[in-house]
C-alpha cells in the first residue's frame, strides 16, 4: 500500500531537486506580469480580466508567506517560530496527522538549503510543491485502486 501524502512529504530532501530548477527571479517579464495582475485594485479588476485560477494560487502563496514572515526579524524569511505558526495555521490537518513532535524541526532542516536557520520564499515554495506532488501521487494511486 502506498504512503499517504503526509508520509511522502517528510522523506524527500531538498538536495534531491534537479539541477537548474526553475527560478522565478530569473524570469523578470513573467514576474512583472504576475505582479501587475496581483496588485490591481478593485477598479482595475472590474475593467480587465480577473486573475486565472493559477495566478490566484500563486498570489495566495506569496500572500501566505509574507503574512507570517518578518514578525521576528527579516521580513523576507521565516524563522522557526514563524514557520511553525504558518504550518499550524495553514496546514493544520498535515501537522495534526503527524505523531512526530520534531516534525517542524525536521521540515525546517530539510527546507533550509543554505543553513541560515531561516526559510526564504524559494525554500518555502519547495515545501508547497512537494506537498502538492505527494497529494497528486496519493490521489492517483487511490483512483487506480478504486477501478
């Protein structure tokens, strides 16, 4: 039987990412476009198209990260306390399904690729992407078993 998404997410390491992984900062035109879409006011939204579902999801990732970062230091990074608060508030089911009291520390160690004891946005996105992949794998397996 396959592991649940929660079990899958805590085993992969950051170092396993393929070389040359996508870096949003290297895509300035795309970043400018997304920034314009995400920062439009109510009047601009009514005069143009609404953000797509994916653009909205990208905006939500950015918003969630910055809602928790910088409360205790660098506003562009999450320290361990901020990461723990984010995980408890935004991924409640993920954390409560785990029995490991050291889970936040393990996630922090895996995400903190530059070992500065903080998680920047790029490192945070790796967690979200890995969780998303694990959930997709889990649901694909469930669909196979249901047939």
